C-alpha cells in the first residue's frame, strides 16, 4: 500500500483554516530564522480519510477478536468510557487554568479508590505508563534511603521479571541483581536469604508473577526484606487477578504501580497512551511527585511537598486516560471488581487445563490470570513463532511469545474476564488444530500467516539496513 | 455493568470441567491471612445512564467557555474532524504495541509516516515512534547526551518551561547527572553565562525554541560554542506549529525533542500528550523508544516492523537505552493525520495566522501603554508587563478571558509579567475586548 506521501499532489489540502482577520505584517521573522521549505504531504480530505481508514483495516484490536496477549490484559474497552473522556469539560480544560474543580475531584477520587483497592495510603497519577511508574517508584526508594543517609545501590529482580524492571533500576542509578526462580517458578527463599545484604535497597516483584503464579511465600519474602531494612516494590501489571481478593499492602508491599491501561480497561492505543499510577505506604508519602491534590473546606487544591522527588511529567499525568479508569471503576463497582478477578482467573485456568495435554506446560500448578506454555516437544522443527503466526490465520491475535525468558519458547496466554466460554472454546479448538498441523502439515506453520496483507516479515533485513523514513528522492 | 459475558451457569460448567467445586478454590494458593474478608469500600456498580450523568456532572464543574489566551506548554488549536474520526477507529485504539507486524500493518505504516513527518518538520535524520510527553523526552535526551559524550553535566537554560526543568532535574538527580542552570538575558539564553558554565564535563545544553517567554533563540551562535567544546545541543520545541514558519532546529542541534500536543491533540488538563524525539544518523543506536522500519516479506511485498529492538528493555534489560515500553502511539497517529490534513501549505498558513494575530495583540497592548518585556523575535507567545498582574488577571477572568499566565511564581524577577498566547482560534474581536479591559484597569 502506498504511503500518504506518495498520494500527495501539489496544491491539495485536507482542511480549511479561518481567514486572517488582522493586518498582515511583513518582516516579523528575520530571514535567518525563517523556514524556506517544508516537506509535508498535500492531500484532500477524501484521499486522507480513505488512506487512514484503509490502514485501520490492516490492524487488529480487541474489538476485532480474541487478543490473549499475556501480561498485557487485553480486556474489552467499554465504549461509554470513550464518550465520557471526550466530554468538553474534560478535553477543553487547560492544565494551568483556575476553575478546574471537576478534573481535580476526579483525580482525587480515583486516587482514593486505588488506595482502597490496593490498601496503600497514597497514590500519584502522574506517571504516564507502567515503566514510568517503576521509575517513579525507584526514585521514591532512592529518596527514602538518601534521607536515612544510607547509600543502598542494589535492586533485586527475579529472572521472570518484566524487562522494564532492571531497565528502570539502571535509569535510576541502581545496580540490578537477578534472582533465580525455583522449580515452582517462584522466588527461591534460600537463594534470596543468601544474596541479601545491607546494600540492597529493594526487591521488585510482579504479583502474580509473569508465569501467572502467586508467590506462595509472599509474607516470608516481605518479612525478610523488611528485616534487612529494604523495601518491597510490586509491579502491578497483573493486578487484574487480585481485585477485591487480596490487597498488596496486606502482603507487606511498600510501593506499587498499577497499569490503568491493563487492569482498569483503558485502551492501549496501539502502544499508548497508558497511565501508571504509583501507590505508597504512609512512610513514603512525602516523597511522591509534586503537585499533590488535597481536599479542604469543600475545595480541591494542588500543593507542593518539600520532600517530594519533584516532577516526573509535565502537569499532572495522562488525565484523559485516568477519566476512563475512573469511569470503569464506578461502572463495575465494588462487587464487579471482585467478579473481574474471579472470571479472569477462571478463564485462565479453564484454558490451561484444556491445553496442558496438547502443549507442554512447564509449571503445572493453579494459575491466576495467565499461564505459560512451552514449544518443547513440538515436532518437525515447529517453533513458538510458527504457532503464533498460524493463530493469525484463525483470526486470533497471538499470545505474548518468548517471554518470560525462563521458559523455552514461552507462549504466555491471558484471556481476561471479558471473553465468553464460546471464545475460549474456539481458542482451544484452534490450538488443537494447530498442534495437529504441526504434526501433519508443518509447512503451513512455517509459512504462516496466509491471510494478511503481508506475509512473515524479514526482521533481520529491517535491522541491518534501517529504513526509518520515506524519502522522495 | 461489569462487561463479563459468562453467566453463573457458564461458570459452573467451566469449574466442573476442570475439576473444581467453587470459585474460591481458584484462590487457595493465596495465604488465608491476606484474603479479604470484607468487600472493597467502593461505590456499587452503576448503569450506563447513571454513569454518564455522573461524569457529565463532574465535567461541568470545570469552566471551559473562556476566551483562552494562555499556552505555556498546552495550546488550544482547532482539531479537524478527520483527526478525531481516525483516532476513534477502534482498530487503532484497542490494539497493543504492534509486536505482530503482519496483523498490525496499519499502525506500523502510520508510525513510519509519523517518523518521516517529524524528521521533515524538525530537520532531523531519524525520529523514534514517540515518548510520553515533551518534558520526559527532554529528560531522556539528557541521558542520551550523557551516554554519547561520556560526560555527566547537563546545562539547562532558565528560559525553558519551568515544569520541564523540574522534570529534567528529577531525572538528572536519579541518573546521577549534574543539573546546572544557565541564566537568560533580555529574554534569551545568556551567552555570557553559558561561557561561564561550560566545561569539559558538559554533555549538553538544553534549549527551548521558541523559549518559555516566546522568544526565538539564536541556535547557530550557541551551537558553535557547544560543538567546539565537544558538547551537544538538545533543542526542545513545545509549540511545533511554530515550525510552519520558523527554521527547523535540526540544522544546529544534535538531539531535538518536542511536545506534539499542538498537532491534533486536545489540551485535556495536561495529558495524554506526545513526546517527540529525533536525532542524527550517527546517534541512532543511542535513541530511546520504539522505531518502525521498512522491510519485505518472503514474496518481496513491502511491510513495516518494529526494529533495532536490541536497544530496548525487553531484550537488553538493565543495559537498555531506556526503560520505556508504552509510548503515546495514538497521539502520534493524531499528529500524523493532523499534519497530513494541513500539509505543507496548511501548516505554513496556520503558523502565519498565529504569528500575525499574536503580533496584532502585542501591538495593541503596546499602544495602550503596556510594555513588551523582551525585544526579541517571537512566534505566538510574548511577555507583557502590567502594573498589577493580579488585578489585570482578575478583571480579565471576570469577563471570561483567561490569560496571560502570571509568571511571577516561576520567575520572581519577572513580577507582574503576563505570558500571552494567541492561536488561530483567537479572533480580532476577542483581542480588542481584552485590550479594552486592560486599558481600563492598568
């Protein structure tokens, strides 16, 4: 398909701008500062619309079909939330204007609801995504030890953790120490006791972990860490499994980030915008980013805290995303949140039990919201990539693949609570069919997909000679 | 509403098939001590009707029918309907990061187009697929500059947006970089102060173009000083419609970052916005964030794919160029459609509208005895000295006019100075009304 630049014709335009209603004045910008050429496409409105509608047809979202992308919680994004986020009072509100009590109220109430859901004492909505929340949380950890006059340098992350955990640690000036998982896919308590020392600032845990398994020794882990004077950070990417069932604060978690674009149904937008609020226990509240929202004498206000780590984003965070999360939580309510977790976990266990005899399930235990299969023992050189690409031909978005790294050819499957039994059964049938194809018609898998505008793309070529922009020459 | 299709009957059937008796068995791996005994103290669920009324009510607690003359990092431009309709396509907005390229050619091609437009607009070689916002992009650019130069001092112009400087300061502290401010003089970054503070540890200087006061900085002169010292120049454009008329910063800088909100995204109380970042070919591998590249399939068909992922956190973990994962793809899509709709002539015309209107207002305010604080070239924001900023602001607000922004809180030395912003949405009639009010109270 052509690029928009290739559809450009001199003199066409896709918008009509208002006429100038003040006198024109020449020479305002000196020649040195004046732009001479500007290369942008020239297209009319019809061409423009057809181009981007055609592109949208070459994309596949949750609204198009099943999307069991593990650890990403691709649940349905309620349409009402989109309408609400577009209300004039929200989108037209300037971040530096007075009379924004509605925005502040919504943010204040959302913070409080997130506190109640997690058991934490205070939240900030400023981080723009999960990894941004991690960075913010690590900054809080750094500020906490700075204040105590301790120069702790190490962050422990399990070998099953999201890549963002060690990357965020480095960005915040910490050193990462990897902790090997035990044969149950969980934290190895003996190993933890062995490596812990007074230089350890914190451990970053994903609960349930990326295998979908709940750390059965969580209370011992947090106890060991606290005894060492260290903090416990929870990557809340998988919070969908725990809503209304248990609270991270009760486990001994000191800091958590949530992904509103996962657990609280705000859409992922093709990779963003997300929102990664950070919650902390009372002793860390003073370090949260500025400004904070307070409610006093019937009015919401912004205040700055002198002990704060400072700002991590301009203004107050991805407000438009938080509107959708607020509206989601109010829609489903207290009972609904618990039901979300129950159904997410039931759906995952149902798939796991139905698929564990068809594919290898390396960690065979009760799972929470997701589980991980392996490509071990697949015949005819069939790999996880082949399975994933063949799923596309059956109208299913592939699962997360080759992650976590501790499973050979990992296939991480997260169905979420918004899928019906019929959809799950269809997936089970397709996965069975693909397993049979691996046996009988492996070339179908090696060459899939067949149903898309393009076949399997050459990633090596893309990286060897990077072509990252169009050039008309 | 709970958006859960399965009924109790479905659930019972599923439990039975996997050999479980009750839902609570699904949670038996969680220690009993921490299983919640009470319900969450969150209000009960609501109907769609009730929910919409509630949120409409909350949205109406905000007053948004002002005549806006305030920018300072969030700009009110007209958003063409085509932009809104394209970003509302759920084939775009309900997808995740395009990890499966064959199924995601739509967003991948759109991002490739976006990267091209950003390069053209800013005069740079390579652009990433977006970062969180302008301020975090500027902060990421410090880490990138430090990695490139192997130096750890960041010079930051005081004429940069105060919020941006605060974000940079936080990131620098976390990443163990030294944050040093360079003063301004007559509204632009002071060359004298720069010469005083630059040294062999200087990784880069951060500049805003046009700067927070609206003034156009002399990039050429400053870039010479830095490059002679082996340092980089990172330039931040927070109001990118200015690039319809102003020279692109790429020619004289090494890394450019920007805030793309102006390009088809609403002000939305501060987010979601669009972090732009572009650089020279030679720094490509130090660039944080996603990149989309062109390639082919087995039959020679052209396609697009996430590439150079070996820089990224999911591959390199603690040695990644950044921790970024989610970005602002949908806002980047909005910017792509916006720039396509305006095209080269439209963006030029839009920039002229903002420029001429802003100068009309500045001239009129001067006529009534206000002084324009800095005698520099400006685009659509400028600083005006009044006798009493609080009184003027209040009088304007009482008449439904918001702005300019009283910047005394950020710059104590610029007490009683208002930062005005004018876009194509401000009419002559509105501006005349504003001038009349100030004439009466100043």
